[in-house]
């Protein structure tokens, strides 16, 4: 009989193991030990270590996008939504350093990952950013001549690079302290009056 709580237990253990040892240096038996279960039990829920990594990313990214959508929906306008989104991006990673390690470093090791397994999840996040930018264009807070798709990738790229630098720098400072600067620099570039 399958335990419905086991997959989450395995994924949580995998995050800790991948963060500690790296994806390629981790074994399924390491994940099982961390989860407090027999190694064979993992194979009842996941066929391979790759499947664990892909499922982990898909679930965490889907949770993140749903959470971010709810959070920005409560903001009054597009500028406030963008500021909130940037702060959320950084605070979520800062509060979950093991997950940050896996997302920012371990997932990047496989080139096929971002072209295949994660495409839908990353696209959902891009669509959220894009929709906020379009809202800002409609309200006049964002310049109409800004290509929203390019601006979306630029904002994500800036947040992603800062988060990666933070992880690689052994998290020696508060990532959230960068949020206001990123928001201000980005908004100065896309706002009609350079907020």
C-alpha cells in the first residue's frame, strides 16, 4: 500500500541531500536514509533519481507561482506588484537555503533540464511577470514601447543571477537586502518617468 504522504517526505529529504552533497554525488540510498525509509520504498513512488529532481522542481515551482499570484493580487497597482514579486522571490530563497542550493545550482547542471522538464513551470512564472508588466502598460505605469517579453526575461535574469551569486557566495549576506535595488533599477528602465 502506498502512503500518500511518502512522496513529499522523499522530496523534502532529496532537497536536503542534494543541497548537502550535490545532485550527481547523491544516491537514492542517501535520500532514503535522510527520509528514514528503505531505499526500495523510494522506487514505489519514483523510478529514478532524475524523476525525483524533476518532480521536486515541478511541485516547488507550481507552489511558488500559485503563492506569488495570490500575493501580488493583493497589491494596488503594477509597480507595487513588481516590487512585491521581487521581494517574494528573494525572501522565498533566503528562507529555504537548501531549496535555493538545489534550484540555483544543482538543477543547472543538466542542460536538458531547462529545455524540457521544467519548461512549463518556468513559463508559468514568466507569464505572471509578463501579465504584471502588461497591466502596468495598460495603466500607464510602464512605458508602451517596452517589449514585455524582453523585460520579463530581463527581470527574471536579474533576480536569478543575484540569487545564484548569493548561493555560490555561501549566503554570506541577506539576499532580501537586494530586493529594493533590483526593483528600483528595473522600474527606472521601464517606467515613463523613471520611478
